[in-house]
């Protein structure tokens, strides 16, 4: 008769649950993901603003030619009837000259007396309007009573166009909002970076010293520029 060997009973199978992450670990992981996605959003435009900023700040050291501006002045007759006000004049100029830029500044100077020798003369009202884009700028000037309007046009070079893009001169609301999102992403990157450093770094004294020195340097440069 065969002998069946004796086997000890197996230990019961246990399922080990993963450890529950602490609140600190959850916050740190969330900050890392947010930091990465925010940096990805502002990376392309950040390179554009950073590159143009370096070119503008160090154009002399880099041997770049200054922004060349070509100006031209012309006088064109007004339609009949004459536009009723400065905004109507700006709308007519934009339509007749096919200007892509919207009128950025429309001003009206009322008629006023001016001294001319020992006499006082009444200077007529003056209307002004400007149309600005990164590559060009058109300024219109009209003295009420004249049959023509004077136009001054300035064409920027390549460096001037880059400067206009950097400043957002003559750009629409979409570009301004996009630039605002880049500025906001820089602020959020700074805050999330400081928060990550505070949660993960142990050398807080060194970090606080570096931050204090950066604030002092920025304040000193700002005061020196005033």
C-alpha cells in the first residue's frame, strides 16, 4: 500500500493593499503635474518673448542695426460731406485706405485761443487718430475747416517689427489675452516652483537666503532706475 507523504497546510493567502499616500505626497504630485502642464503651455511664447527681449536689450552688444523707420507724409482730400467727428474720420480712413489695424487712439482737441504776438487768435479744433501694427504706424491729423487730412506713415524694419510684437503694439485683443496667459503662467510657475521646493527640499535656509538675495537685488535695481 503506497505511503502518502504528509504536507503541512499552506498559509492563508493575504492581499496586501498599497499604502495610502499621505496628504503631503498627494499635494506634491499634483504640484508637479500642474508645474509641467503650465510650463508646456508657456514654452513656445515664452521663447518668443524671451528671444525678442534679449535682442532688444543687447542689440548694441550683438552688433544689430537699430530699428530703421521709414516715414512718409501725404495729404488726402476729405469726402463730401466731411466726417462729423474724430471717430467718423477714423472709420472713413480705415475703410478708404484699407487699413488692417483698428484705430488705437482717437483724440479731439477743442478750439481754443492762442497768443500770437500781442494778439489773441482762435485756433480751430484738431482731430487725431492713429493706427498701429507691429510693422507700421499711421497717424492722421485734421484741423477742422480744412478740406484735407494729413497722414504720417512709419514703416518699421525687422527689428522694429519684433519690438512691436514684444510690446503688443497694434495687436488685437486675442494677442493681448494670449500674452496675459503667458504672464500668468510665469506667475503660476514661480508659485508652484516655490511650493515644490518647500515640500521636497530640506535645505530651506539656503533657499531662503537665495530668495532674499534675489528680492534685494531686484529692489536695488528698481530703486537705481528711478
